[in-house]
C-alpha cells in the first residue's frame, strides 16, 4: 500500500510543479482555454511519470509488456 501512495504522491507533486511552472511561463492575462491547456499538459506529464515509475519499479521480469504463455 505504501508503494501506491508513494507513486500517487509523486505524480501529484509532478502535477503541481508543472502547473506552477506553466502558470509562470504563459503570457498574462490568462483566459479559460489557457487554464485548460495548462491542466492538460500537467495531467499528461504526471501520467507519463507515473507510467515510467511503475515500469521501472516492476523490474522482476525482463520483458514488462509481454508474457510468455505456458506450454501445454
């Protein structure tokens, strides 16, 4: 359970950092579509980081994306 909380907390931190950076970079005044773009980019990057952390932390198998079928 602590692994899941750690990964979720890491993704939330990445989301907050990306939102903060993009709010500083985007030219003022911000309109509603600008906030939509900022939220979308932050969500995309946080999900990418979460996916990469899940793949890296699950290195028990040599090939993460494929499983061998059991021979009958």
